[in-house]
């Protein structure tokens, strides 16, 4: 492998254009190929990033090779086959979330990674935002003591606003789940990572208020973690006119509040040894409020350092298991145990 990482991207939709392509450019990787089976602006998108090779068939792109890593930025129902074949060729894989449409597919991707010399990383980008990195640092320090309660919200007005041409979000056979897999997956992984605890029990309620689909557009999830922490979560595609991406943690010796907007500070309240409240605010402004570039940078750095995957396939499986448990809770009207 040359010192400069050579990368190909499958899928030229919004997540590729907003996250992966500029992320690799910022990370100093060389973008050598771009594939999309239908995007009408494939050539112009490639030209923007000086990508010389474009394809309509991803298998043809893999066969021609000439790259060290691939980003998979396609609908979830395509992830499994693409990741398996790429890993079998010894090419590193960064796959978008949700990792797959079923736990068996996700586990198959993990098995393929174990047999390969290449790395599998799942793009859990919320881990890489500056506020969430700060929260992780504070919680890991132990200064706030045990984590008692967590409340998280992630909602916007729907994927048709984010990416109007991508109708697959509303098709069960292509998306697997609705907002549960789209946004719930983000927060279920984030909370598990921040707290260092696994999900023990999950219950959830869902509804489809507006979207023209049989999939859910809004979900409320209740959960218990392995360390005893209790939590609630709201994810939705029907927030308007604003959006929300917030997090509150109530701990033994204080609390943390993460606001929606990156320009607003993270607020931390602590009880010092004298029992007095210490109020602090931390501004975490960056050019990467969604953590997209951070995830790509971590992928590039890990490959070049021959290190472990920053977000392993096993961690992707745990997020998938939590999503599926939340779905099972709705379908069977019960609390689902993950132990």
C-alpha cells in the first residue's frame, strides 16, 4: 500500500456528497473511483473531487481494483453483499449505518472481516462529534459518578427533505425499518458507547403520523442498561419547523446537557466535595457538527496505522440487535430482554 490511501466510493447520494467524499479529501486520501447505478450527476460529482473513474456497476469497479478501501453509501439492503465481496478481495470497508437489514447479515459481515486481511468499520458518526467526544471524556473520568438516567432526542422533518430522490427510506424491503433504523440506530449506539454499558431490556412504542409508508415515522424507546442506568429516547421524522439532536445525562454527582446546535455550549453541573454546585459551559464548535469527517478520518488513520477498527462490526451488530429488540417490542407488545 502506498503512503496515500486510495479510496473508492459506492453510492453518490447525499451521504456520499456531504460526508464521505469531502471527508476523504480532508483526510488526505486519494479518491480514485465512484460508482452509482442511477445518479444522473455521477460524472459531475466525480469531477468535483477529481475522480477519474466512474462506474454504474459496483462489481465491475471491484474487479478493476486499484484502491485500498471502499466506502459503502447505498441503501441498507445492499450493504451485506457489497461488504462481503469487498472484504473477500482484501479491501477495507467503511459501511454506512444501519449496518444491514438483519442481524444475520450483520453477523455475516463480521465473519467475512475475520477471514479477511482487511478492516470493517461501521460509520457511527455521532461518536465523532466534538460535544459527544467531550461527554465521553467526562463520563470516563468518573468525576460525575454513576450514570443514573439518560434522555436522548433525534428528530427532523424526514428523509425526503434530506434526500428527495432517495425513496428507499420508505420501502420496507430496502430500508428494513423506518426511523428506528435511520435515527434510532444512531442514538442506541451513541448511548451504549458513552455509558460503556450494554442494553439489558428495551420497550418501545411507535406510530406513523404522516409518512406514506407502512414503516414507523416516530418512536419512543425505554431501556435499561447493564450498569443499572435507565433511559428514554425519542426519534422522529415529523419534527417541524425545527429539528433536535439533544442528550441529557443525570449522574450521581452532576449532569450533562448536550444541545442541538453546535454553536451552543455543552452544559455541565457538578457537585464539588463541599457540596456546592459548579456550573460550567464548554463550546465545541468545529467544521464537523455531524461527526462525518471524524468517522472518515478515524477510518483512514486506523488503516494507515494498521490498528483496530475504530467502530468494529461487532459493535455494529450490538446496535442492530438493539434496533431489532425495539422493533420486536412494538410487534409483540412486550418488554424485550437482550441478555
